[in-house]
């Protein structure tokens, strides 16, 4: 088969894998949280049923062109992010389109979907949407600061902007992981990760008791279905990114599943323990401790490295 | 100075217009949408809709106190795929929990019409059946199905959460059998429903159909 055709086939297969993986992670997490509450909880395949139900809705209401494009941008951000990250190191079909400068593009793509969503949800005109967007953008901008600093520190440490090369440099046991060789950058990155996953205590764009469901208030039926599928792709793409940057990547699918699941549970556990921040608290928090740790990591690895 | 005064007056004039005269709302009326023709796909969709019921978080009367226990470990309706949803755009099940005052009826209609087809209504408590203990109240409606198409009634004052769960079970059976076509029924008989609603709601300051 032609080289590029094969790549496209691999990309689609890889996308199907990650979509299903994300759906199962969300379903299994809901089950585990329910068990922690002492409930039986929804079946692990509940996200699939919810998605199918959203698709099967017979009518949908929209508020203009940007309202349509919001979920499309969001999904583009999710798929674009995933397509730039090598999911499994050394695997031919899960290598995706990783290239030498992908780290910079990845930072951009994480924010891209959010901006599209902001425009789309803004057109819906619902006050909760506008409030959710304001909170979400302020908070995400703040959490990007320690994340960017952690990425700069990692790039300076490995002298590369390619995620594949960063993963390659971490092979050979747990002692080679960034977690061990650059704990400050890992700490800043993982604190930023808490904010980027938007779980409690950073679920302030959704704020279940104040501005229920936030930006997506007006989204319904198939628009919501797009967003539900993006939720699984985007979340698992971010998990894989953090696994690649700080936890040595993965050389097989089971290794990827175990590592990303543990990384995901880091934010679930934090969310179970801590109540929600207000937006100014969250912004201040990100700009204090995680940013300082990030600056320290950058200073150490640019001066000494 | 005069010009500014004119501007202010014009704004006040605009605001005095009724809501139907202002160009804020879509004035179109809804159409019925039939389910998918293919029998297998339709069955599959019905199954998905029965197993993913999103309740609109809108408690109208005292019966709404029966809803929170549903999500606790004792009853845990999440295992049946039932979740609360705060926005009518995404919700599929509207529980009218108990007596419905005239003021609330207006909000209920607005919320119901914002929900997407297919949508289902559960009448919880005797008040929705015949007025219950408020049958002679000046301020509540007596029969819910004059104003909204009701799929399942749950009688009692108040019904226990178990009764509510049985109601959900009945609703699921109806959805799976393809019999819960309340949304289409509402559209087909829109004139009758609107006439009934307007008898109760005297200050009708909203469009004919709230999209």
C-alpha cells in the first residue's frame, strides 16, 4: 500500500482505539466513583448509550453558524492534539503524525478547541455560557503558565522539541523517566495537568451548583454528541501527552492503558478530596506555587543543562 | 438634549411593546418528526433512549423532595442510566413533582418546549392527576394532561422513591415499545394545548412556542 494511504489508515485506526479507550475510561471512572460512594453505579458502557441517545434525538436547535462550528472546532482540537502525539513508542500504527517540532504545536492545539468553543457557546447567548467561558478561559490561561514552563524545562533538558525524541530519551527503566531526572518540571506539569483536566477543584467552568454545565448549556442533540465524543478523545490525548512527557511513554498498549489510567486517577483523587476553587483563587494558585516551581525547573535546566 | 430624550422615549416605547411584537423570538410553530423508518435502527435508538434518561432538574412542588434520594446509595437510579441534567436543552424527562401553581405552569411550559424531541413527562403525585389535596385551590391546576402530554402518572401523596423508580420502569417499557410519543402528540394537538394553557396563564408574555 502507498505510504501516505497506509498512514491515513493507521491514523483512523489509532483514532478509533483512542476514542473507545476514552469512553471506557470515563465509564469505568464513573463506576469506581459510584463504588466509593457505596452505590452500584451506571454500567461501564453508559457513555456509549449517552452518545447514542444524543445522536438519536430527532430535533436540534441552533443559534447561528458559530454555534455549529463550536463543537467542530473543539473536536478538531481534540483530534489534532491526539494526531500529533505518539501514543505508543515504537509502534508503527500508533505513532501518529509525530514530527520534530510537535511539542510547540501541541501547546497550541490544547488551547485551540477551547477558543472555538468560546466563540460557539458565546453565540448561544445564554448567560451561563458566557460566565462559563469567562471562567474557563481565565483559568486555562493561568494553568497554561506552569504547563508551558514545564515543557520548556523538559525541552531544555532533552535538547529537543520532538515528543518522540523525549520518549526515546526516557527509555531504559524508571530511573530514566522525567519524573526521576527532572522532578521539578514533573511537579509543575502535573499541577498544571490538574487544571487542564478541569476536574474538581478546577471544574469552575462547569461549576455544577452555580452555573450548571456552563458553556454547553444551550448545546443539544447532535451538537452535544460531537462534544461527548470530543470529551473522550481530548481527555485521553492529554493523558497520553503527560505520560509521554513525564512518565517514560509506553512501549505497548497495556502499558499505555495502565499508565494513563493511573495518571487519570491522580486528578480523580484530587477532585474527590478538594472542593471547588473560585476563579480568582484558581488563577492565583496557578500563578503562585506551580509557576514558581516551573520557573525553578527552567532556571536549573537552562543554566546547568 | 431633546434628541436624547427622544431616544430614551423610543426605547421605552419599544419595551412597552408586547413580546410578540418585538423581534426577539422565533415565531415559527413546531412540526412533528416521525421516528426513523428502519425498524432495526428505530429499536436500537429506542433502547438507547430508554437507557439514558436525563431528568430536567426542575422541582415544581413538594414532590421534588423525593428526587434527591434517588441519587443516594439507597436508591441509586444512576445504575438504570438516569441522571439529573440542569438544562432543558439536554434533558429528556420532565418530572412534574406535585402541585403546579399557575406561576410555575408558565415556566414549565417554557422549559418543556425547549426540550428536544423525543421528550417524556412524568406526573409525580396525586396533585398532577386530579389536583390532590389542592383540588379547590385558586392558584394550582388540577389536571396536568390538559396542559402537557403526560406519559406516566405516579399516584400518591407523596409517592415513595420506590414508586418513582417503578414509574421510570414503566416509562422505559413505553419508550422501548415506541409508544412514548408525547412530543409529537403535543405538536399535533398544539392548538388544544395552547387554548388550555392560555385559559390559565392570563399574562401570556411569551411567543406561541418557546424554541
